[in-house]
C-alpha cells in the first residue's frame, strides 16, 4: 500500500469494498425492480379488482408494506455498499435504518396477524372471528408495535468507526453503534432478536395446528369420496349438514391458508441468516471489519437476502390464487403491444 497516500487510503478501502460487494448491489437493484412491479400489481388487483374479498383482506396492505420495505431497505443497502466505510450523512444514516426496520417489522407483524386470523378461521370456526373492525384494530396494533420496537433506532444506529488492519485506516460506517450508546444499542439488538424469534415460533405453532386440521379434513374428504358415505367430524362442526359453507368454498379457504403458510415459510427462511448475522454482530463489535473481502461478499449476501421476503409474495399469489392469476392474465391480455 506504499503507493497510496494517507489521504486517499479511506477512499481506496471503500472502493475495494464497493467492487467486492457489487454482486449484492446488482441483486438488490433487481429486487427493487421486481418488488415495485410485483407489489404494485398486487395492490391494483386485490385492492381494486378483488376489493371486498374477505379471505384476501390483508393482502393489499401487506403488499403496500412490502413495496415500501423493498424500496427503502434495498435502496439503502445499495447506497451502503457504495459507501461502506466513508458514510458521512449521520441523519440520513439513522433515519434510513429506522424506516427500513419499521417497514420490515410491520411486514413481519402483519404475517403474524394473518396467521392468527387463519387459525381462528380453520381451527376455531365457531369461536369469535375477526370482523372488519378487529382486522383494522389488528393492523393498527401491528403498526404501533413496529413503531415502538424501532423507535430507538435513531439512537442505536449511526456513524460508527470502522478499522482496516490491511490499510491501517479508520473509516466511518453506517451501522449499529459499537462505541457511542453501546449498552443501549446492544440491549435493543437483543430485544429485536427475541421478538423476531418469538414471531417465528408463533408462526410455526399456528401453522402447524392449521396444517394438521387441514390434513385431517382433506383425509376425511378423500375417505368420504372413496366410500360414498357422509362423514361427520367431531373437530370440524361446520362440516355437518347444517353448515352453510360448501365443500368447494372450504377448499378455497384451505388453499388461501396454504398460500399464507408458504409466504410465512419464505419469511422464516429468508430472515434466518439475518438473525444469525445480527447475533454475531452483537457478540463481536468488529465482526464486519474483521472479514476478508471474499468472505465479506458471501456474508453480505446472506445479510440482505431477507429482501426476498418483500418480493416473493406476488409469485405465490400468481401460482396459488386462481382469481389473482385470472386478473393478471386479463391485464396483460388487454395491453396494447402494437408499436
């Protein structure tokens, strides 16, 4: 490094990191494009064309949150990749982290609300269900909860010293603070990890119960069809002769529930690496600074792969929701392809 002056050492280090992280920047830009198009279509179809469908009530709101999340988190992480160790805008850094976390946590909480609603619908059909009023209250609680959890972010995140042994220089990174407000930052990080872990376990438990009920019901239907006899289930009273819901409607409800189950699985898989890296950051304040370039690229990719959670849902709807796929085909068929 003898041919690099002292004043340009931070820039040389930052340029090296930018080149190293270029593949993740390309990945994030693609996510922004896909997320904007996909979530906008979901909002347009479910929010306008399929408006009033009770089974799909939360979908346009989840899509709106995902749209905001992918634009904010992916956009910020692209800028972070190009200014990994020479970030100089303290306020932009703090509030970018805040809004990124706010939209991401809001998306997670909405998945939990949806899981609770599906559990009541499938496993407790005669218990009190979510009315329109309580669905709105649940969304408000999800937003308030997300805001409370992310409120400390402007204090626990900011410009943090980053040191390179190779360049023997100290830069400025936009990340969780390890020097200033260190104790508060660490406590907040632990609380966030615990909450995310709690939501994950809640989703696993709820959808396990839901899946077991659906499996039992489908098994009973298969037996009924093969034997030709009407079967009355003790654990599914709404399947009696007095039920107002037809088998076809029930299957549609099950399919939508399985759709939300898959969405939750995608969330768990895509967010797990982020949680692991979050824990490693808490255990080692110099976690990122100590990574060699080739390892940093791989770890950074796992650090941002959670963005998939905000772009995957439109694909799930397209494959599993017949009404959505029909509306989607109609939109593309109505387009004027003439030049």
